[in-house]
C-alpha cells in the first residue's frame, strides 16, 4: 500500500494557500512538505498537526492506495 496526498494539495488550492502558509500554520518543516509533495510516508504526528491547522480530518488530506498485486 502507498499513500497519496493529492487531497491535501486540492484543499490548499481551494483555500488559496501556499506551502509556506501550511508551514506557518502547522509548524511542519519544509522537508516534511517535500515528503508530502512526493507522496512519501510521514509521521502521524505531522498529519495530526496539519489536520488541526486546517480544521479537517485525516481523510480530507490523504488516501491509502492499495497495491495493484492485491
């Protein structure tokens, strides 16, 4: 399984937010934002901080993609 953060990108576009705005609101680092941009795994604490900052649920910012082999 892999993760996809396209929902986060769409949410940020809808709210007219830039990456620097997300960093300022949530307190996450630029390297973490880079991981999110490349659909890499991040700590659940990071996801919680983003959800608190954006007042949303984790399902609003990410989705789990099943492997094609399953």
